C-alpha cells in the first residue's frame, strides 16, 4: 500500500576523507525509525573492500549493460570508477520512505534536475583534519592526497538553497548525532557545525 506522502531524498556529498561513509554507518545504527529510512546501496565498478562502504560490485561489462537498459536512476564516473543508484530508489520514495544516497558533487546538479526537492547534506571538515584522515587510511600517495585536498577546497564554493552543512571535525558521536538529527528533522534544522 503506497503512502499518500512521498519520501524525502537525502543526497550526501563531501570530499574524499571527510567521513561520509563513517557518518552513514553511524546513522544506520542510530536512526530511531529504521522502517522509514533506507540507506541506498551504490553499484560500483570497484571490488568490495573489508573497510569502506557496503556496495554492490559490478564489472565494467555488467555495469554498461545495466546502464544501457535503464536500470539506474543516477549514474556517474569518478576517479576511474563508475557509480550508480538503482531505479528502486523511485519505488521507495513513492512508498513514503526516506532514502539516503551517498552521492557525487560532480553529479549534484544532474540529480537536482530529476529530484529538485532533495535535501543535500554537505559533509565538510577542516583541511588539517582531512589531511590527517587521508594519511591515516593509507590508500593514497602524497600526490593523490594533495589532489584530494585541492578538490575538497572546491566544496566550499558550493551554493544551493537545499544544502545543509555538517562539519565533521569532532568525534563520530557528535557529528553522527548531528547527521541523524538532520535525517529526522530536515525542515526544522539548519546547518550544523
């Protein structure tokens, strides 16, 4: 039975290393009404990792097949990988369920064309904190860290009335609590820092 009210879409963005995956994982465990919020998995052409997000791996050939056959609602390329959000998102929103998507800054304005009322949750942190996190995770070279820091600076120029800012400089408990509050009460709360 469909709900008379559509669900809300939360499109989470932020530079690599600001803690999007950590905040999403925190919210999965701490959201008060999990029957009304779904955390969307992404389809990615990156094999699964023990650490990091829980995504569905597709090789390039299968990804392209699904893309050509319109199985995706959103699709973008980043850092040599392909990412997608499945069409099931539209069914869930129609059922009145709120949906959280780990999105892409580069795809943001394309997503807004399709979902103009979506809530944009922009995760940021200071450059010092970002550098420490990127070094600690050990996935990038020095040049790659520099490139990611420069990309992070571009997020500060992002403007849109639907953006809610979450500064993730503090503990996961503090930032996670703020993130969960925004998911539960987006119309009542402005940005949190």
